[in-house]
């Protein structure tokens, strides 16, 4: 899906993926960028709520 992404810049200077000009689906690429944004913004947070709930991680 990353090969299908068409990137454009809007008048404000923001870089965006353009779904209309892309040849195929780009949903996974958009989800990846959203997940990276969330991880970067929450980098200094106090941890996950799952840290104290007894969930085992292998």
C-alpha cells in the first residue's frame, strides 16, 4: 500500500496523503502515520494502563 500513496502539499504547507489521486487503497499507510504520531506525542507519558492490570507479555 505504501507504493500507492500520492503525497501533496496544501496551501498552508502541510504534507498530506491524497487518496483521490492514489491508484489503489492507502488505508494501511494512513493508519501507520496516525500510529506513529500518537506514539511520538505520548513518548513522555506515565506509561500504559495495561502496566498495572496483570497482563502477561511474552
